[in-house]
């Protein structure tokens, strides 16, 4: 029986905990072969936002590719896979993917995934969204990607569900111009 090959790309957006959970789940499934592309920015965000390391993702993979290696197997449409997940997906990567910019292996592999008609899931992580983000999401969706936004953020290292709820509530209040201390702000 041939294993189902899944490509997981991790960018530098907030929320690498999602990628760790995906890698753990996919890597432990019989019949699944996990391949990973981990960006340099993702490695930095993993260290800043969590107690995880890149190895917490890589250890579950059959192969891990450098984002600068555009000659790696996922850069070609002839390298067959069942689908690609970009999680978390930064807004910069969303823009590059939405507009077919193959500036690194993540962007190129996503472009190839779309051109081959394979499943592409972009787990975007940003709030609030500006019009450019929304237009890029629309362009990616029109190109064939599925957009699965991930919120709330994790840069404040929530310990409870209440922390996560308070973070989002605080961000909503910020947008309303209402000062609050519902969550720890970056750098304060």
C-alpha cells in the first residue's frame, strides 16, 4: 500500500503550535508520509512564541526541505502528493502564493500544488485584516486554495482558554479605540 504524501509548510506567522500539532498528528498516522518545509522565519517564531523547537515538527517528517532549495522535490509538479498545508500562513506568504511568486520553496510548492489541481490549505493567522489581506485571500481562493483562518494569536503564551478569549476580546476593543489590559502586549 502506497502512503498518502502530505506536504506541511510552516511560515513565520504567529501560531506555530498549530504546525506542531499537525506534524504530531500526521506523522503518527499509518498510511501518511509527512514532508515538511520550515522557513527561517518560522524557526524564529517557534523560539519566540513557544517552548517547542523546530525538531518538534521535523521529527515527525519523512523529509524536511530548506525553503531556499527550489530544486527540492516539492518544486516540481511531477512530485506527487495528496495535498499541501501552509500552517501558519503569514500574510507575506499568502500574497506570494495568491500571485504566483515562487520566491522560495514554500511559495513555489504552493504554486505547483495549485497548477496540478491538488488540495492547498492556507491557515492564515493575522488580525485585524486589511484590504490587501482580504484581496489576497480572495485571489488565493479563486486560484483553488482553501482559506482556514486561525485565531487567536499565541505570542502572549496563553495558559487557559480564558487567556485566549481575553486576547481576542482585547484586540476587538483596541479596534474600537477602547483602552484595556485584557492581554499582555508585545514588548511591554
